[in-house]
C-alpha cells in the first residue's frame, strides 16, 4: 500500500487505540537549501523547501498499559534510549503524564546519513501516532514544539505538507509545487550532518529569499560542494544524475535526486543506472498521510 492509499484507507474504518498500528514515516527532499547566517548559539539559519515522498519508513505502534516503552526491532549501533523513536515517545510521556507505554517497531527503508530525514520522520510519526493512540489530545503547534526539541526537521513532518522553511527549519509556510516523480540515488557512504555543518568550507552567507519569489530554478544546495569534496562517492552519483536531469543533493547528503514530470521519464532514468547502484523512483507527496490525525 502506498502512503497515499494509506491516507485514504484510514478514513474507512473506526479508530481502535488498542490495535496494532502500522504507520507511514515518509522521506523528504530539500528542493533547495540555502544557509543564510548563523545564530549566536552556533545553529545555522536556513532557507529551504521541504517536500515529502510517497515512500519511506514504516512505524509499528501498539499501546501498552504498563507504561513501558519497548523497541521491538533492532537498530545496529543505536541503543534503544538513544533512538529518536524512543526519545520521542519518552518526551510525549513526560509532557503529558500519560500512564500508557508502547511497543515501537521501525521498518527502515530510508538510508541513514542520506539527507532524506528518515530519523526525523520516524520521530514525528511516533509523536503523531502516540498522541492519538494514548488520547493525549495535543494540537499541531504543541507537537511541533516538542518535535523541535528532538531535531530541526521533525516539526516539518508534523506540519504535514510541502513547505518553505526558515530559521533552523522550524518556521514553516505552505508552498505549492508542481507534481513530480523523483529519481533518487544513495551513494555507498553515510554523511554525518555535523561534519558538513562544521566545515570551514561551508558557505554561510547566501542572500535570503522571500517566499513569493521562490521558483523552480532555485535548486542550489549550499552543503553540496562540501559533501562532494569530502566524499567522492557523493560527487560521482550527482555527476551521473546531472547527465539525466537537474540533480542536486538533499539536505546534508549524501543522497541526490532529480525531478521529472512523469513516472515513465523517471523509470527510464532508473533503467539506465549503473549496475550495483542503489537507485529508486518515488512520487512527490503534498500532504502527510497522518495529517488528519492531529489538529
């Protein structure tokens, strides 16, 4: 079932908080990403356009009555209490005082360190899902504020629609973009966000834009040059994809993408990918499948 089909299906059956819920956690791409300054506390000020994809991770949630939070799937190298999904659930528990707990499973599809927001999306889905399953009743702005305490991209997924973002990524404004299919390429490396942000080579003075002049030709990612200089694999994949369309890196990398008007065009590029490369096609998603789960 696609994420779009999931959204439609959730309206067809009554909600049961005691059931096991398999919930989507869509990936995102940054249609552009400009670094326009830096706050006194060291956080970078950004302007970007976030768009979700009809593809990503899957979160499984089941309510527990004993207050325990249990991760039911293993994440190599990530202990449970360091996992964003457990941290998100714990934060919601602490803020609401609920007596409930949860079993939490994650089916990972989004590459780690790929700039596609996998961990942030997982955390957002946990906050949205448990807010409803536990009956907490927190509204969207409150959940977004909690999400920001977990990561700068989390509020976007709770916001739940294509957005122009400012600040550290938490100031969100609705944005309309044309329908598109995307070819995505994951290089065989994981790019740590902190390494790119801390690089002396990073441009931090791009002139700010205003939302009404954002256009499709605003495709530059200020982090791309740094990632390419540090990781030749990222440069290689972007170079190949650039020969097929307007390609750029998403977020802090290292996955890259190029948009196409039709699925057929995207699949044609997919079919020409070098053997052994991790390449796939996903459709742009204008609204989060769980958008209606919170007001």
